């Protein structure tokens, strides 16, 4: 098994119930296994998790900073600009903070960025150079 | 296509060549498409990217904080404690900063955390409650 894998992406959140509601509002369905410290979401063969800051601090054994906006971005890609616009609008409706409205970006794609309730950054993008399969996974190389 | 997907995880890095060397040293093979601003790595149907802070700041149109250790964790899971120990040792050899040495954690697994050259957190874990397929993807629910 290669080391070149990401099994799970975990976001530290200050209020797990607030974050559960936000991700539910933008269409994420929680998987089983969660509790009052953590919520799991299946994303293909990975998990995405929301983890209360108190529990995560205990887990890793060090204090963590309050905000991390911009240093790590999770991206969800779509097949068209219209799909990006719709998903971005849905996120705004759910209470996301707009960082940049969807627009043409210098690298040749179309994307917008929003922050979740803890300031975690999500990019919604259409990259005309990438092909997605029916499940939204990337086909081929970059 | 569901919105519940992560297409790419991008880390902001202050010195792209330093980061390229670090990820190469821990066994990641760069995909095509990179340049002096960004490096792409295929991880299943996703990409993992290292993006120079200067370019990312331009991309998202806002300043970003210097460090984010702990607010976002990328995890790579293994089938045994021994595999975790080996991968953790490889990361140390590559110059990673040890955050927590691999040990039994309160949630019932065995994991260690290290920080990459920009302070981005990686967890190497064996979760006895999860089954991984031959490619390292998670089988079933959490």
C-alpha cells in the first residue's frame, strides 16, 4: 500500500453542533460512528471529519491556533461554471462567509472560495483542464 | 454528481522547492502539471497540492496566516502499528517535526502526528475499527 494517500481530512471546529448544521445545510450526509466529539462524512474511499477542538487538542497533545483560513483549502470541482455558481449560492444560503465570488482565475479556471463557520476554506471550482468521472473523481493527470 | 466530495486538498507553503523535497523524501511522486507556483500529487481520484503562498494569496485575494498546525489534519491510515511506526520513522528522517510519537490514543487507535516544513499536520494511524482495501481506501462506514 502506497504512503501517497489521504485517508481522512479533519477540521477542528469550536462548536460541533453548529458545524454539523452547516455541513448538513450544504448537503453533506453524516455517516455512522459520530458522537458529541466528532462527526464523520464519507467522501469516496475517504472520510471527512469535524472534530471538536477540545477533543482534538487532547488527541494531538498540543494547543492549536484559533483560525487557519487560507493555509489549507479543500476543493470540490464541478463540470461547469453553472454548477459552481449553484453550489456557491447554496453555501451562502447555509451561512458561509464569502471569500471570493466565483470568477475566472488567473490559472485558467473558474472558482469561488468560502469559509465555513470556523474559517476553514472551501474552493468550488470548474477546471476546464480536468476531467471528472461520474462520481466526481479526477481522471488522469493534472 | 454529489456535492459531498473533496477533489483536492491544497497546502499553502512558503518555499515550494523545500516542500517538494520534503514530500519527495517521504515517498510522494509528483504528477505532471506543476510549475514554479504549484506541485500536484495524485492520491486516488483526488489531487493533493503544494501551492506557494504568494500565488495562493493572489488566487484567493486575501492575506493568509503564517501557520495552521492542528486546525486541519490530513491522515494516512495503515493496516498495522508496525506500518505506522515505519512511515513515521521515514517522516522523521525526511525532516518532519514530531508532534506526538505513535502511541495508543484514547479513541482506541494507534497514531502519531508530525508537522511538515510549514507546520501542516499529518496523522499516521492504525484504526482497528476501519478496514482498508488494497489501495488504502476505507471500506464501509466509520
